C-alpha cells in the first residue's frame, strides 16, 4: 500500500494562540476533539497529507512549560509557530520566544522549515499577516525556509495552504 513518509513537527507559540485548535482542525474529522482545553506540558497528535504522515508535538505555550520546548528541537523536522494576531501586547513576548528558538544551538544551524500562522484573523482588530511578519522580524531569517499564513483556526481557514507549503519543503 501507500506508505507516507513520517515527519516530526513541533507546534510552538504562546498560550492561547490557537495551537491545539489548529492541530485539531488538521486531523481527520472522526479524530477531532472540538473540546480544546489549555495544554498541560505537551500532547502528541497525528495528521497526514497526501504524501506525509505528521507526528505533532503540541507544546503548551504557558510560561511555566516553555522550558520544555528546547528538548524537542533536535528531533524536529519542521516547526509550526502560532501567533495570536489579536494579542498586540504579547506579540513582543512571542518575538522573544521566537528569537530564543532561533538562537538555540539545536536550531541555529539547522535548515528547518518554519511555518507561521498569524492566527485569529477573524478578530476585528487582528494585525495583518504582513504586520505580524514585520513585528516578528521574519525577514531577518535568512538560513531557514519560512512562510506565514493568516488563519482562522475556528473555521479552518488558511491552514491547508500552510500545510501544503510545509509538505513542499520537506519532500
Ligand atoms: P495552550 O495550550 O495554552 O498553549 O493554548 P493553544 O495555543 O493550544 O490555544 P488553543 O488552541 O487552546 O486556543 C485558545 C483559545 O483561542 C480557544 O478558546 C480557541 O477556541 C480560541 N481560538 C483558536 N483559534 C482561533 C481563531 O482563529 N479565532 C478565534 N477568534 N479564536 C480562536
């Protein structure tokens, strides 16, 4: 039968940005929970595309758990980084966490693709994906392929475009 290649993905971002909601939407309908609660520590989920089978480490974004993230960098073949586009105050904190990630020895010299979701684009005062990209300084990322998509995880909008980009980076 058809064997999909296995890929480890790390899903990062501040608490409440929408990571678990995004991952839930990417799973097949019968596997979706719809009942999303704040993640404690991390949770391991699976979803697949036509050619790849993704194992996602959905990391809690709460401050006290963020120190767990780095233990998973080594085995990650791709990163999904989620931003709450409606949370203008904490985008600065998101940038700090991103910079820490990019400077980590297990990530710094690795050509790992990073997919950004500027999530919650449905909120009336959400920042555009261009603005989010500027505020995070994404143009400074020169040694890794990256891509940003505006998304509405509640409706599933923008997610598949992002995952298709990721799939193209990996094959
Ligand atoms: P932690 O597990 O604490 O790290 O949070 P998380 O990043 O996994 O966020 P989660 O998926 O639990 O979503 C947090 C809240 O945001 C929930 O109430 C979601 O329903 C809501 N949410 C997620 N995506 C969207 C979106 O695109 N738009 C809106 N309006 N709300 C969203």
